[in-house]
C-alpha cells in the first residue's frame, strides 16, 4: 500500500469517527457537513466541505459496520453463555443434581430457540361493527371458514346482539 493511499484511508477513518460521533448526537447530514468544516475537516482534493453524499456514504458504511459488530458480539455472547450453561450442567450431573440439569437444559433451549413455543389462547369479542366485503374472486360470505367454536364471523356478530342491518 502506498503512503498516499494509506494516508487517504486514515483520513476516511478519522472522518467517519467524527461523523459517527455527530450522528449519534442526532445531527442531520447537513449539520454534520457543517460541523466537519467548522472543525477543519475538509475534502483534501479541493479544499471544500464534504458533500452530503459523502456524509451519507459514511453513515451507510458506519451502519453496516455497527450491524456487523452487533451480530458478532451477540454470537460471541451466546457462545459464552452456552459454555457457561454446559459447565453448570456438567457439575450438576457430577453432583447428581437433576433439578439443576433440567434448569440448564431449559436455559439452553431458550437461548438456542429450540424450546416448543408456549400455547397462547386468544378470546375476543366483537365490540364494533364488522364490515365484510366480497369480490367476484372471493368465496361467498356464507361459505366463510368457521372458528373453533363453529361460528362464522356473521354468526358471532348476530350472537352478540347485532341486527342484520348492522352487519351488512
């Protein structure tokens, strides 16, 4: 790498550090360009302020860098947690502590996302008017699927005390 190329990369890195600091403070791209110029950080090729496009490119590069770092950090954190859980489980097996073994397995399943999802029951009531629209490509409204209770949406609306006129 030539000395000029290295100096250019160092200048870009320095500028991006300042852009990151300013962006995290909530400054807009226009405000960042102005702040860079006020700090004497200008385009070395022509001596002018950096363009908003350059600032946008810097912000895009920073977002990608931050995202990549976050993914790496999360992966490393999960790996460390798994190692700790494994250590706890080994000790629990050695001590014949099945309660702790099961707790460690449960933590591992939650961390890896391999636990079966919790069952959630949803009970709902029709509070307002229900409007149903049919198009020529949709099935007839009376052939609508029923819910687990065996009622169509219209049946449920009628059961809640709504009149035919309110449903239509």
